[in-house]
C-alpha cells in the first residue's frame, strides 16, 4: 500500500534573511523522504511535503538545528495567528531593551570623548585628581559593549559559528564578523596596548560602533516583527471568530459545552446576536445571518429550514436550531484558515530571482568586504583601522534582510486581505498569474446567473398529462445535483407530486440523464440527447424556439421513446453580473460565455450582460478545448465556473475560479474560491493580484537598489558602520510597511 504524502507547516526560529530561507529549504530538501520544502520568511514558517514512512518531524527538526536554526515540531506548536506575542518576539524585545540600556551610555561617552567636553572629564580637577582618565573610560566602554555583544548579540554569533563549522554563511555571519572585528580590535587596544604599534592611538576604539550596530539591527528586527504581526491580522481575525462554546441538545435539554466536544449530528441552539459555532443545516426556525467575515458581503443573508449555516458567522435576529454537519478541522472556517496558511507558505514565481541572488549573496559580500580592506590598506594607503571600518560598513550595509522579506510579506498580506474580501487564493503562484489574465471565461448557470432557476412553463405532447410528466421527470431529476434538476424537483413538490423510486439512473454530463420509473424508461435532456435516443421532437420545435427567444432554457422529456413534453426554465441574472463584466472590460480583459445551453438562450443572456464572445451547446470536454485554443493564441485565460461540467475547463485554464455555491469538484479543482455569490469577487481577485504583484516588484526594486547603492558607498568610506546598520534596519521595515499598504488598498 502506497503511503500518502503529507503536508505540514511548521514554525522555524532563527531565520533573519533570504540566505537563511535558502539554507533551511536546502537542508530539508536533502533529507530522504522530503519531497519539497518552501520557507516563508514573513511568517517564519516552512511548508514541507514528505513521506511519513521515510522521515519524521523529529528527523527534520534535528537536521534544521544542525544547520543553525530551530524547527518547532507539532507537539510544541501553538495556534497560529493568535493575538498573544510569541516567545521569540518577547525574547527579541528583552534583548533589544538590554542592548539599549548598555549601548546608549557607550555611544554617549564615546561621542563625549571625541568633543571638547572630554577636556572637562579628563582634566585634573583638584590636587592632580581627575574623575576619569582615558584608560578608565575605555574600560567602561569595554564592559558596556561586552554585555551588549554577549547577551543581545549572542543570537548572531551562535548561528554564525554553527554555520562557519559547515563552511557556510548568512546575514548573521555578516553582522557577527562586522561587529566582532570592531569589538576584538578595540578590546586589544584597551586590554593589551603593548601588542600594538606605536602609531595606534588609544583613542581609536570602536566599541560604540559594535554596540550601535547590534542595537540598531535589533531595533529593525523588533519593528519588523511588529509589522509582520500586523500583516497577519487577517489570519488572527479569522482564527478568533469561532466561539469557544456551543449550546447543544444533550438528553433533551440544551446545555453549554466546549466547542471541541461538539460532534457531527448534534442539535445546536443559536439565539439572536450569537455566533454560529460550527457548520450545519437549519432544522427549525429562520433568521438572517451576517456572513461578512467569511464572504466580505456586508448584507445579512436570510436563512430558513434546510439551508446551510457556517461556523463563525453571526445570527442577527431569529432563533434557530441546526444539526451539525462539520466540526473541528472539517468546518469551512478551518478549511479557509488552512488554505490561507498554505497560500502564505507557498512561493510565487517572481520570488525565484531573489532566491537565486540570496544563494550566492553572502559569500560575494564577504569577498567584497575583504577586497575593500585590501584595497584601502594596500592601494589607497589608508590606516589599517580605517580600512577595517570600511570593510565592516560593507558587511553591515549588505545584509539581505529586505530582499528576503520583499515577496513573502506581500503574499502574506495579499492572501490575508483576499480572505477578508471573500477571495480565497490557494497558492502564491495563482495569485501572481491572476494579474496577467487577458480573457475571463464564464460558465452561465450558477455563475452569470443566480444558479437558482425556476420552472416557468410545462408543455405536454402525445397525450401525456402534466402531472404524469412532472412525476416521472422529477423522480429521475431527484437523483441529479444539476441546478435545472433541482428546479424541476422543487416545482413538482410545489404541486404536491410524489417522487417515485428510480432504477438504472445514469447521468451523461453535458447531455442529460436517464432512468427507469415504474418500468418506464425516462430520457431527460437537451435536443441532441433526444435525437441520439431516437426520440422525435419535431412537434415541439416552434414552442421551443419561442421559449429560447425569451432567454429560457428548455428541457426535453421522453417517456418510452416518445416525446412526453418540454419544461421551460428561467434563471435570473445575478444582480452584479453586468457591473462585473463592465469592470473587466475597463481592465482591458476580454469576456467570453461558455455554456452547454442552446445558442439562442446563451446569446440572449450575453447581450444583456455585455459578453464579447458566446460559445453554446458545448460539452465539458469541449469547454476545455475552447480554453486550450485561446491559450494557443497567447491568451492568459481565467475560467469561472461552479459545476461538475466546469471541472475540465477549470483544470485547463491558467487561473481557475470557482463560486462557493458550486460543487465540491469545482471548488477542489479551482485555484481561487470565491466565497461571495457574485461576480464582483472575480474583479476583486484580479485587482488583488495586480496590486500584490506591483507591491512585490516595488519591494524587490528597493531591496536591490538599496544594496547596489549602499555597498559602493560603504566601500569608499562614505557610510559609517553605524549608519549602515540603521539603513539596513530601515530597509527591512520599509519593505514590510509597503506590503502593509495592501490591507487598506481599494479593491
């Protein structure tokens, strides 16, 4: 028996830059049994696909730890997206606070020693006694900086050392080498002055540089972590909307129990103003439910007996009882959270360039730093100390933090924003492709139309009665999930017609259905299906033509190889369809309508909503072939559908979008699930993609420009190491802040 590949998303501690991301991915990918590993620096998590028969989480954690980082295995995982600060963030704040406490005096005293005020502190005050001499001052600076380096800076040195033992390097290496050189040199000046040439001045110590660099980098990391917490606000909001308890009927009375104790089949009471605890079907009562947190739709939705309710939504006015159909990880809310987390952990193709650069960036920077030192000291005749400072500035300014955050922060904010708008994007690649769409292809029923068609006319032939026609057709249609089938069944039930048992049921997607009722062979479907079944339909042609001109869909019913009648069905347009298509046109996107319905009906609807191209009477396979032809012409095609018939076309499209009201097959096949039941969600999905990709490009541009400009300036001595540290910290924060603008962008 083949072992199923598992997907697990786990936190990783200790990552600081794009090089860290590449190293963790490389480490995990080398382990036998691991298929893929994708790290997201913004969320500080890795998504691993692996074979549990070949490798365990513990083995992966050990390998990651050996590479200098910490993989938090499942037993230690805390709920993601929570509002409480993580242990790593709390530790980071403590380290930064300690660094500030000791670094500020070091910096201030160093600045004083380089000004005229130093004469005041170092002069003989009274009878040849001064409050402080230069040696004492340097020792104070040494002690303060040692605490900063040993406690607050320990994170950089410990990782750099573990990497050095494997002949590897990353951002921590740059910080450790840069600050370490300044600290070690200054310490030798203070503690072992006899080791140094006479040309070295005891005033030439750089404790302030080392302390300031550590402090500024930690400041940047604190601000960055805070910004990343804001970036995950959408996930926090989703995670927090499920109530902690549910009022469940146990032993004939309703009692409050923990949400984790609710099981499928429980009957739950929800009163006005309360949240729906889990997914279910209403069995008693009616109400209006605010589903805005799941769909982005602000208007409450009316619900009655037999209709679905979603866990986490709010019951606004009526009191209802419903039967639980999904609990725990199976609820829609849990699935949405899971899909958003997976999307945030995935990588967009645009990130590949940054990954390639990051893989060689640190070794190149170390080489440039060494070259800067050699050129300064040997060629430009700089003092050894000055050449060293230039080299340190190169190391610090080049830390690739911003480069590593440029893409994942935008993806994290973009997918989170999409979830709040009712646009559930399943992976970063789909998010990127959606922005390039040139043609959107819509299915008709349940997409452009409401998908809730109703019977308008019933016409019988060959001496069949209306009741007989409806009873036999509704009995067979009862076995189908097609919207037209449901319309016929509902119409028969309104007429109090009894549904009969059916045998030999067979569905022919795109054509129709067949079945046997009371030993009578029933054939229901479109015109071509009747002809293939050798049923003559000539007598109905004139009536059918009239219905089709009115935009109605006609279903033929054959009984015992005779035309028993036709059923005309009308499906109202979604109120937003026309506006959504107009907006797509304004975005220079071509719109096509692809339907299995007849040409006359399809064209009538197309004229009303403003569709550019209409293709009617197509089978599921032909829908996919139509999209393939568009792609051959260079079009980037998005397919929007909701039914089983749409699955092949959804799979063929460059980007597939499924309406949440559709079938499970369509939702599973699609790249994007539209939780709102209207087409403005399509416009929002494409707009969100374009805005997100634009933000990523801005982030990458500034991350690259920052290093391209900063490294030469540092090499030529135009940037001090302290200023370089501040600039590096600012670059990371600016990238995250730029991504955060997506939270408020108009979609």
